[in-house]
C-alpha cells in the first residue's frame, strides 16, 4: 500500500527550495545554452571560460586536465568499484590504459 507523503515542511522551506531550483536552472541555461558575444566571438559562457583559462594559464590547464584523468584512473581502486562486476572491471582496465 502506498503511504501518503509527509508535507509538514514549513512554507518558507518550500519557497527557499523552489527559489534555489530556479536560480540554479537559470544559471545552467545561461552557462550552457545562451550565446554571448565577447571580443567579437559569439559562443556559450562555458566556451568563453575554457578559452580564458587556456589563454591565460595554458600550462596550469594542461596539468589540471592530466590530474582529472589520473584521478579517474585511480578512483575505482580507491572506492573498490572495480570488482563489482565484469563491466566495471573492463572499464577500470580501459581507464588505466588511458592514463
């Protein structure tokens, strides 16, 4: 039998959660979908941010990317997920080979 949902949260808590939802959604839409023109180049904000990082500190960007790749190869061993099933094992092997 399905139990009724407990809706005893204060109204202000619900309003705050709705506000957070709309603010985060608006930010995501702006960053990923709205083209913005900066210095004569029209692109989404994410592309402008990546381009800024690549031009201002290219060496640091390459180091950060390598750190993320290496962390992705180590993570399954750290959490022990590599031995869950055959698929996880094969993906872990491919991650290690990618590093």
